[in-house]
């Protein structure tokens, strides 16, 4: 038989948002969609892989879709890991049968090797059955976005799960206008950004295992890159990191919560790093919202550490103190913190904020005013020394008179050091890696010491909260935990003066 081979599509740029139950009519009647006539199609899509999940392990998805009259074979890669919208390589072929045609994959160099390994071994894994409505929306600057609402279900064996999603795909033009459209739709309907694809949900149904937390993708910049481009890459990568961990965090995954908290810290560090160059744009409005989000995640993270690490270690060390009595009270507080965090992540202001910062940073490359009175158009290599000097000075300033610093002042020093470490990670690769590693090593030693001391302070704070709000039976084990935490803090800080001195004496690689 003959096949008509479509030209390979280099990539798709798509933003997925979850649609809450009973809100579809409201979304469709919103001003952004009501003036356009939609198309409606019934799509049945079967996802294929080998029994050993060869494609899944390679980060690929292979599917065959029937739209009522035609069959389309499709292969997608995983997202690049930068930006709020997912960017994936995608290839499509029209076919005249239900099952994928493996021979077509040989035409794509990236797929030919794996095609040979899976030939004759493909099996259907799960099916999506959806009714899709699509609108083609024309926006400013020749931007065209396809808006799709999917309503249906995923089936894996005898297990079903509902599908209610909104997808915005950039067909041409500027990504900031796609984000702006998403923000306008979100204003009428409480949407939630999600990176969990239909394929990922299908695998979860089939094997009962959801995708885990995502680590931050390494940010590598070139010395001749414009400051604005570097700033944009950092913010977009951190936003991607933040959103990629929303679903794990909502499941109560401690590492997912931790990664989201790290992303918030990374965003704040980037805003602070470039703030001298962007003062006229009022970045503080983003920082205040990030602080509120950081607090909600931080409280949940603190109780996770207390319940999963602090208490179990202390129980083994002092079994006679009956520290297990603190467990149920601590678990109750952990549950409350997770509930408050979940409310914050599902609330409209969170999604609105993420879209707002994505719109702002994506639009800057098009706005001439960004560079007015600043050095954001200069090469990063010419500006980085001053930026790193400022970050290092902030940490050094907070570390003065180290032996007289209070717990709160040491915490302030630790946060400044965290930001400095993030800044070095952002800009360090344009310098000699040997010098960067030497500087980072001294930063990280001090960072670890202050982190250990701060963990003890948090243990004391949370334990006092349990004692104050709990029954009398918690007082004795709580007091024992307090004494142990204060002792560990004292031990952690014994070498503080020496470590701070070495940090302050570290050669600033950006000045060599």
C-alpha cells in the first residue's frame, strides 16, 4: 500500500490548562471565544509502546488517532524544559489503517534507530476518547492560537478517568499573546496549568504510578548573550520548574513541594540579581507575590521535614523519651499545612500570577522601553561582574560580626547566601570552571552549616507549637526534643567563625 507522507512539523508550542467540572459552558461563552465559530470533532486515540515500554523510556509518545474519517499517526518528544508552554518536537503522517506504520519512522533520523528495535513488538497501551471543540483565534502581531476544549475519558484496561482540558497551541506569532489569551480565559473560568499530558495520565492508569517531581534543568548561557535574553531564559526555566512540580505537590509528594519551593527561591534570586538593571519596571510586585507563595510552600516543607526526618532520627537516638507521642500531633499539623498549600495552588490568584509573570518576561524582548536607561541590551559578560559583586556584598554584609548575630540574623545571612549560590549557578558558566567550583565550594560549606543550624531552629519552633497546642503528655518528649535541637545547633555553629572567614576570603572568580 502507498502512504502520503506529511512534512515533519519541527515542534509544537502548547499550554495545557485543567478545566474544573461544570465550567465548560462558562468558558465557551467567554468574550474571547463567543465571537468565533468552533469546529467539533470526535477523536479516538490509541497510544502504543512495546511491552518493556521502549518509547516511554526514550521520552517518546506514539499514537494513532481516528477523527471520524481519517487516521493520523503521531510521534512527540518530551518538552524542552524552558518556558511556561510546552515545546515538543512532533511528526505526523496520514495513514490508512488503525495501527501505526513503523516504517514511516525510518524517515526521521531521530527515530530510525528506535524504530528498528520496536518493529513487530508494538502493543496498544491505552485509549483516549474525547469530543474536541476548536477555535482559531487571531491575535495582535499576526499571532494565531488554536484553542481546544477536550471533554471525554482515558481508558486503560478496565480503568477509566475523565478528561476536561483546555489546550492553547501557538500556530504562529508571539508567545506572550498566547499567555495573554490564557489569562483572559482564566479571568472567566478558574483554570489550572498542568504539564501532565494525556499520555502521562494513561501510563498512570495502566501502571498506577504517576510522574515524579522534576529537577531544575541546567541553565547554560553564552558570554555574548544579551542580558535580557539571559534574564528571560532564567525566568522561563524557573517558571517551567515551578509548574512542572504542581501536580506532584498537590499529591502531597514531599520532593515535589521542595522543588516548587526551590523554584520560588530561584525566581526571587533572578529578580533580585537583575533588579538594578530593571528598576524602572517595578519588579517588586512579583517578589511580594513570590514571598506569599514561598511561605505557603515553606510551611508544608517544614512539617514534611519534621515528620519524615527530624522525628524518626530523634526517636532512634533517644528511644526512652517516647518521642513517638509527638508523631500524631505533628502529622495533624502537617495535614493542615498541606491543605493550606493546596488551597493556595488551586486558587485563581496563583495561576493568574504565573501567567502574569510569563506574559511580562516573554513580552520584554519585543519592547524597546526595556532597554531604555539600562544595560539589558549589553552582553552579559560586561554586566555580570557588577551583578555578582552586589550579590556577594549582600551576603558579606549580613555576615559581619558573625559571633553576635541572632538566630533571625543568621537566617537572613543564609537566605542571602542561598541567593548568591543561585546567582553563581546562573552566571558561572561564562567563567573558568575551576575558579567557579572553588568559590562555590566555600559558599556551599557555609550554606550547609547555616542550613543545619536553621533546621534546629525550625525543630524548636515546631516543637514549641506542638507543646503549646497539645496535651500535657507532649511536654516531656517535647522538652527532650528541644534540648537535643539546641545541642545540635550549638555543635553545628562551632566552626562558624572559621567557615565565614574562609568564605569572605574566597577569590571572586568574576574579578580575575
